[in-house]
């Protein structure tokens, strides 16, 4: 627990260290003391040079849990990726894990987010594995045409919802994974792969309907599905979420999304409306794991697709709304006691969001080395890193009222941007937030 030592109130300490406990439970070690384990092919294998892991709930955990490990448990995260690559070697389909557990592939949820986990580690310099082999595994997974609409996605640039009930959201998930693969390819100077996948990553635009201003299910003939309700989670082409939330799922390129949605003013209004609207019960009663407790306005924090959303204000002319809103979410969605979480922890993702946001920054787009700045909920934190360095955070004048960041200093110099890089954290040093009850520009 002392990998991160915080200064905060007792309740916040209970929340924070409970979150750390949750974050460290999964993935889980899956082998005997002699490094033997049963593989996906049901044969006995030996984990040579790594610890074998299982319980990969990747649709959830690629967003913040694995990025958290890249900071405070990089060796463990490297072993997890080697476990994913072993899974790939043992797979008769030659695919990376989607949601694997105990030598079984559950094929649960959409996307193939092993690739985002691998890309995040590679981009951040935590790659104790064969990087070109890893990229090849990512490509093979992303081009497996018989799996969950990939063939249609490659042919049409989207997955028709008359052929696949979650085609709209899966298109958005695949486009993200395409971007992640492109980042790996660029890093490894495999520019032919980069060009192919960066082009594919723009496929999210194919499910955006400019006539309504939302992501929307599209049919095989190219038309948009006529029956459309952006608040509904049922029959709209989205998995565990609605169009209001999924329309914002372009976390690696908010600038292009803002342009697509009509500019910063309209985009800010969209975010404001999401956080303040009233969502009637009927619009989430079909969605498992989600109750009123996990919802703020129409923003669903109790499920993962929206976990980056509050940080999108940083790309508008009113970034102070990220600071205001992230502090509100921290207070609203995380409490002590048995009902402390506004949703399923999803093997640590809900808790990883809390840990990052309490410290004042968040990995908006895993596969990038950039973290978006928010508003720290702690008064101080010290991250004791595996490389021997310490990265310290101090929030001067921090209180429940002083939620706005007046200025930031990194190692004694002004940080005149709303982001911090992975290397700046891993090199050690000190990040100081000067907090205020009034927001600036």
C-alpha cells in the first residue's frame, strides 16, 4: 500500500487504499510454484521468464487499471502482457485475449483491447517482450474477419446493426484499437502498418449522423437505423450504454470529435447537458450493473465507456469544468461503507479511475504517453516508483471549496499546459497544484 502515500482526510484515505486494494486483486497469478500452468490449448506450459496471469477483463481495465500498473507496477504489467502473448500462441484462432479466465476465453464484451494494453506499455517504455511479435499478434487479431463483425468492419468501415446488435459501439471500440495499433507501428517504424491502421482508426466517423449530432447504428445498405433514441440502451446498437455517452468515445482525438460535433461551443453545451439532464429510470433498467447510484445526470460513471468524458472539457474553452466536475464525481461516486461504489468495480477499473483522479491526472487515451490534468482530491501524494524514483504531488490550499487549479508547477517551473507526460512522472520530481475557489480561463 505504501507504493502511494497520500495526505488526505480519514474518509479519503479509506476510499483511496480500498481502491488500491481493489486495483491489485486482478489480474491474478495462474500457475504453480514450478511455473507450470494449463494453457488455453489445455496443455501444460511453463512460464519461462515471467509470471503467468489470468482474469483479463480487458474492456474495463485497458482504460485506467493497466495504465496505473505502468506507473506503479510496471514489472507486473509486463508479465501480464507476456501472459497475453502466451495466450495468443496457444489460441487456435491466433487471437489475443478478449476476456480470458483460467485457460478459457469468454469472448465477453466488444473490442480486442489487449492491443491497447500492449500499446500503452510499449509507448511508455515498459516492453519486456518481443515488440515486433506483439505487433504481429495485434494485427492478426484485428484482421480476424470471422470474429464479431471484423469482416464487415474491414469491408464497409462500420459494423451494420442489422447483422450485429452492438455494431455501433463495437465500431467505436475497434477504431480505438486501430489507433492503438497505429501508435505501436509508428514507434517500431513499420509505417505500412501505421498507414493502414491510422486510416482504419477514422472509422468512428462512419457511425456519426450529423443530422442528429449523435453516433448512431447503421444498416447494411448504408442508411442509419430509423428507430433512434439516444437515451436508450436497448436495440440501438450499443453495448452497456447509450448514444449520449458513446458519442463521446473518441478519447484519442477529441479535437476531431469536437469539429465533427460542430465546434467547441456546441461540444461544451453537449457535455454540460450530459452532466445535468435527468435520465428516467426506463433508459437504464435494461442495463445490468447500473443503478441510479452510478449516474450523474445522463453521465454513467458506474460503467466504463464514459470514464474519460469529464477530461474532455480540457479540449474546450472552459477546462475549469474538468476540475469542477471531476471533484464532484469523486465525492458523489465513491464513499466508505459497503455501498461505496456506484457500480461494479469491474476488476479494478472503477478504483483505478479514483486513484488517478484523486492524484490530479488521468490517462485519457491509453496508447499515448500523455495524462490529462484534473483537480487533485488529495492534499499530497508520493508515488514510490519501481525504478527508485519518487514522484511527489502537493495541492496547496486544497479543500472541498478550492477545486479550481490556479497554476501548476513541475519541478519548480510553471507547467503551462493541461497535461503531463509519462516520462515526467517516471523521472521523479514534484508537481505542485495551487488551488482556488474561483476558476480562471
